[in-house]
């Protein structure tokens, strides 16, 4: 096997690995990037919370045998504030570690691992 052939195979493997990592990143972040991930997380959270409106929770006081029943009511202001909170937490949860990692010395961080 010639040196050119092994070099070509090495470059092809490296290219395939880079494509696989890129495809996995694109699938994770979606086509629009991280903001789409934050947005979809907030939408899923509010949608799952809206399902709690179907559940009635009750408790029984055994001393007086009175029952206290309540259900979750999702109003528009609560949904909007929950949506905003979820977006803010997604932003802070992703931005702060990324900002810290961007300030690290790459060689020193890799040697520490």
C-alpha cells in the first residue's frame, strides 16, 4: 500500500467522522440552531402543563371527613410568564457554560481532561 493511498484513506475517514458529527449536531439543534431548541422546549413545557387541567386532585381530612378538591387552571398570563421563564432558563443554561468554555485555554482544558 502506498503512502498516498493510506493518506487518502485517512482523509476520507476524517471527512466521514466530521460529517457524522456535523449531522448529529444539526439533528440536535435543528435547522435554526439553539434558539429553536429553546423555543421548542418552552412550547413542550407549556403544552404538558396544559394537560394538567384535565386532572382533579383531592384530599380527605380523616378527622372531619371533609374533602378538599382542586384542579389546575392555566390562564393566558400564567402561560405567557411560564413560556418566558422557560426561554430565560434555556438561554442562561446554555449561554453561561458556553461563555465560560469560550474563555478557557483550549490546550489547558484538554490536558485537564
